[in-house]
C-alpha cells in the first residue's frame, strides 16, 4: 500500500519549533489602535457630558424623535436621533475592537500564559465572537430593538435553520467545536479528501488549508467533525519514513539490510528512539524486496531527508555491486 504524505508545504508556523514566531509589529499596531480609540472615545464622552450642561443646545439631538418608540416598563419612550448616533458609535467601536483585540490580548494576557499558538488563536477568536454579540445587543437595545420585538424574527430564523440554513448553522456549530475541542489547529498539517496542507485560518463557516502549490482550499467546518481527517501534528510531530528497495535475485540481502540501516543511523535528522529498522520482506516477481523504516522529529525536512537517504542507499549499494531493480519507491 502507498502511504499519503506531504511534500514541501508552506507552514503557518514552523512545525519543528514549539511556538509560532509572534509578529510584534502587527500586535503592537493593533494594541496601539485599540488604546487610542479607547482614550479618544472616553475623552469625547467625557467632554460631551461636561459641556452638555454648559451649552444646552448640544442636547438638541435628544429632542429629534425618530418614527418609532420603545417600551420601558409601562412607559412608551421615543427613540431620538441621539439614540441612533449612540448605536452607530457602538457599532463602530465594536468593529474596531474585533479587528484589533488579538494584539491587546497577546500583549496583556496571552504572552504571560503557557498557551501554544493554536490556543491563543482560539481564545482570540472566541473573544471576537463575544465582542460582536455584546456590541450588537447593546446597539440594538439603544435604539429600542429588544427581545420582545425580535421574537418573530427568531421564530423565522428557527424555521429557516430547520429547512434552508441547516448547513450554515451546522458549520457554525462545528467551528465552535473545532475551537474548543481543537481536533485541528492553525499551523497543523492535515489531510482531508486527498488534500494535504497546513491549516492557515479557521473562520465561522469554513477552514482554509494551504497546500504545497500555495493553493487555498476552503473546507466547511462540518467536514472536520463528521468526516475523517488525518492530522499529522495533532499531539506529536514525529512521523515515519518507509523506503522500499528492490534487489536483483542473487543479491546479498543481509549486506543490503546493513547498508539500509547504516544510511539511517548516519543521518543526523533520523531519530534514534524509536530506532530505524530494515527487513527483507518479500520475494517479488522480479526482485527481492527490502524495506527501511525510520522516524523523523518533524515534517518540515521530510522531503530533504527522503532525498538524502535515497542518495546514500543508492551510492552504497552501487559501491558494493548490489543491483537495484524496479520498482523502488517511497511511502
């Protein structure tokens, strides 16, 4: 059988290293933007509150009523232009916060915790979801759109999810499961539907996988939960190389086996534990089939190591006069 394996793949983080290199410039810019917006917002609100009593004309927006009202207890309260501007302000602040919250979290909290890159990404994503929900609820309540007025919309959405939007809803729930359970993480190398690549983004509806050709495959989140996915780096980056060598009948198989083991033991990237192994496994139709199995600590140098092992094995077999016959391949 032929084992599916990745070739040279672009990695979102170096798999041989335990942590992702943090882009400090980006995080610093995000943190600075969020702090500047917060300071300016507080300054604007403070000045407005102070000067409102001095210049009553500044409160004219509270007297411009919009054509709808809301109910507070037993009282009917009109919605004013000021309420609309406040709701717009909340939406803008929410949008800026969602775009820049990863930098603030990284600088203030996450860098002090022992959390890997995938865990930091999950926390930042969940924080974004929470900010969006709080912002939308706050803006809606400011202009009088409460739960009592959207019950019919919730009912309609329920029927929509039951009939036409169940796939979108399923992918959203699967995305949350991925973030909490973490069967795949940003930077993991995965194989799904014969596509092998690195997980570069996890979004609400779908996950992006970047393959060796720099092509981006958009995979619905549900596929990772309900389907079969091979994650090469979920809990361990150690991976196995299997090299098949076919020898002409009459060849010294014990000498060939020693050559295979020597090539593996002398390569600096091959692990000593678990140790390499070589065996004479089959009398083929036109060749004696030997197999070398060895392990690498990560996937980043797999292609190079395979090339160097093939070169060393071929050179040593040629020196000792051992003929290689086709087919010979690598899993």
